[in-house]
């Protein structure tokens, strides 16, 4: 049998490690012959743009380099499959290309939108009597997939964000004048990544002094009061805020959405900066971490990379066991010692759904995170990967 794998959605630091997990498990399985990579996600399956991964990943050194290379080496997409009962042409193309290459299992590495593809495609294939299996492998730095304890890519992003915020704290503390630094962090509807900055408390950092998540509405006057209270205690106030924090309609810029109807969000940092400048008048600046959060492999979490590879491998095992229309996920058994298992759930339980940061881990004032969350986050950022370097810079795997 042959298999195929594709990557979709936003890049992460660990998504290629999941690709390696699929590839390695295939190499260990005598029943699997060719391993195809679909270029640009499901679009590659539609257009029959496949490559033989055994021709480009030729050695253990290649696999290790790919494992620590950020972003999606096969390319990505944000393509939404139509409902099959309304338009099945694209499904027939996918099925024809799968059968053309004798592919009996397809693995899709992605987030909740990608699980929509896994669910729809597996349902269609069953409806036409095909035994081709479809398995979803999770990823997203947003950590917002239901069912799973956490998602590959999140731990490395959280580690980068925490380290960067700590460096900003050091930078902001050197001057004698009062200042406010607002750090805008990714998170459209779920504030997991912003909340994870609380791990700095484990190393006795007090900052960020204020943390705001999209799960809690932002009141401009309350925000200014929070800042003033912190200014009475700290000369340099550090604020962490999710990009998706809600602000009054009159302060919003034009809204642009993607193919799934999700808003492209940015600008909350600048909005809050202007509020502080106008109403408090101290030195203030905003910093948008932007895409650096997704692909900063130089400080990735070894736990994250190892788990990303593991879950890719487990996806292959589940397909070989006959499962389809499923997503593999992590179930946490304990925090200390940190123990997880890998399970499966129906992709329909994850598709187009979001897991929000628990309100029980947000303080009563809705401007900080409770210590319970630190115990959840800390295991996910543990360990360092020995990064391959050349001329003083990280080396990345590239398709030849």
C-alpha cells in the first residue's frame, strides 16, 4: 500500500516533526511502499501535485534536520471543501488521484479547519464504498482544538513568547522614567498563548503585570485603571494582550476575513498604546510579536518536537488498524510527573470548533492568570533541541 501526507493552515515550529513521525513510521512498516507528500495541503491532492518523499528525505540526517525545521516544508493552504451533497466534483478529483497513486491512507496535519477536511473527505469516501482511510494529525500554536489536552506547535510558541517577554521586561526596566509596554500576542478567539506568559512566575518574574485574553471583554476605563494601579507599584509596567481582545466598535478598523470566515485581527496593541498616551500620558510603546511566534525554532521546546513526531507516528498506526475519519490527540494523565497518552476521536468533534482558555484560570479582575495554569503550561515548554548550525545560523531542511 501507499500513503500520502499533507500540511495545512498556519505554520508552526513542530508541524514538520509530525511529518517526520508519519514518514519514520512508514519506513518501519513493511506493508507501506511509497510515501507521497501533497504540495500545498489538500490542494495538492486535487491538482495531483504529489512528490515521493523517499526521493527527498534520503537519510537519518535529513529526517533530523526536517524535524527541527519550522514551517510547512510541503507548503500549506486554507482551502475549504464544499459540502459533498452540493458539489462532489472536487471529491471525485481527490478520490481519482488517491486511486491513481494506489494511496490507501491519507494523513492531514492541521488545525480545526483541517479536521473539517478530514471529516468531510472520510464521510464522502465511505459513502462511495472506498476503503481509503483519512486521519487528522493536530497542530496549531493557538492550542484551541477541542478534546486534545494541547496541540503540537503550542509548546514551542509558548516558550518563544515567554522568553521574548522576559527579554522585553529586562529591556524596559533600565530607565528611571515611568513606562508602559504593551505586547500583542497571537490568539484570535482563544487566549492560550497570551496566558502562557504566566510561566515566567515560575522563575520569580512578576511581569507581565497585566494579562488580557479574548475570552474576557475589554473595558477601556477598567484597563486604564488597571494600568494606573500597576504604575503605583512598578516603574515599568508590562502588559500582555491577545490580538483578538474585543474593543469597542468605534475603535475597530475594517474587518477582513479568510475563506473560513475568520477575521484577520491586529491592532489592539496600537489601540491600547494610544489610550495610555492620551489618558495617562507616560512613555508607552506597543510591540506586536506577529509571525515570529509561529516559527522560532531556535528556542523550540524539545517536549513539543518529540510529541509532534510521536503523534504523527501514532496516526499511521491508527490508520493501519483500520481507523478513519479520526484525529489523534493527547490525553494528559498527570502534571508531575508529566504523563500523556495518545488517543483518537472523531474528526467531527474537532472540526470548526474551538477550545477556549478556562475562565477558572483567570483571576476575578479578568486581568491576570491564576497559578493553576502554570502547572498546566510548564511541562509543555521543557527541554531544548540541539539545533544544527552553519556559519553561526540555524540550518533548515529545504525541498530540492
